[in-house]
C-alpha cells in the first residue's frame, strides 16, 4: 500500500484501489489532496502493471467538492487550481479503465470526477449535484458539459447544470449515469467484482477498448471543452469570489456542518 495522508493507494493484484481520505470533510478537495491525486494519476498512466483503477471516498461521502475553507484561507498554500480540471482529463485519458464507487454525496468537483470515470457504481444513499452556481459560477464546469450530455442526454444534462438539482442514485441508474445501484454495505464488493471482470480481458485488449471508445464516443475535444468552461468561469469570477468562499466557510462553521 502506498499512502499520503489525503489519499490511500492499495496496490492489489492488477489494479489500484484509490481512496480519497478526508472523511471528516466528506473528502473535500484541498491543496494536498489535489496534489496527491494529480501526482498519482500522472504517474500511474505509465505503469503497465496497473490495469484498472478503482476510485472511492472514505467515510460517508465520495467527494463534497472543493474545500471552501481551505480555498479562502490566506494562510494555506495557494491551490494550483488548474489541477482541479486537469484531473478530469487524466481520469478519462488514463489508459486504465477507472471505476468510480459513489457513496453519499458527490458535489461539484466530486460529481465531475465521477462523471470522468469509465464506469460508475453508486450506493442507494448516493446523490450528486453540480453546485457551482451556488458560488456565482456557471453550471458548466470541470468537463460536466462534456460528459453529462453523452450519458444522460441533453435535456437532463442541461436541467442538472442549470438548476443545481440533486441527482439521486435511482435517477442516475434510470438515465444511464451509473451502471448499478447497490446497498451501502455492498459497494466495495461490487467494485471488486467489476475490476475482476475487467481484468479477465487481456491487458492490451482492455486498454485498446478504452482508447477506441474514447475516440468513437465523443465528437468534441475535452481539452477544448474544458478551456471553454475555464473561460466562462473566468468571466464569472469577480473581486468578491474569495468573500463568497469565506462566507460559505463561515456558515458551515456556524452550523457545524462539514463542507
């Protein structure tokens, strides 16, 4: 097992089990988790011994998005924000299939990281939400405008991004966003079985299958889409964006609700 304090990497027989490890914060992305996950994905793409990647969150949630308190705190090292979106690219362009195990909430960046995976399995209690508009940003962010229309269709994708509504596990299954919904205590077993089924293919066949599906499924270019999203969010940013994050962090602290 290879660990940092923010992510755990369990090197299993032919695949990696990667756990986002900030359960006390619902695995919200801070600078350290961001750097650790980005470094891992940059490294593993060159590791032919790893044939499948399983991604899940520790504790009660998959990932609750960006840690607003960490983002707004002037005493923390500045977050390399470009890596937030680059992880989406790395997940989809990794030669290994990525299985996202979605437990509890997947918000903002967490929703995007699940969407960028090749296969998603959710628990009955899982739910997703594109909550970028809560911060005064556009709803199309981190590749969601690229992945959602291809999985759930244009109408539902636009609804989710334009309203910031909750996307329940049952609805995600009905619309094809997830492959399976399982009991909360059966998620790991479902992920292990999915990985085993993938590993039954030849190593070359598995990689070629992902590469071919990436090439044939999407007409657009994800790098171009993410760049358009970045430009749109740049227009949304104003001088008070730090104040917005700070206010959210203050409200969460007062309510004693983890971000």
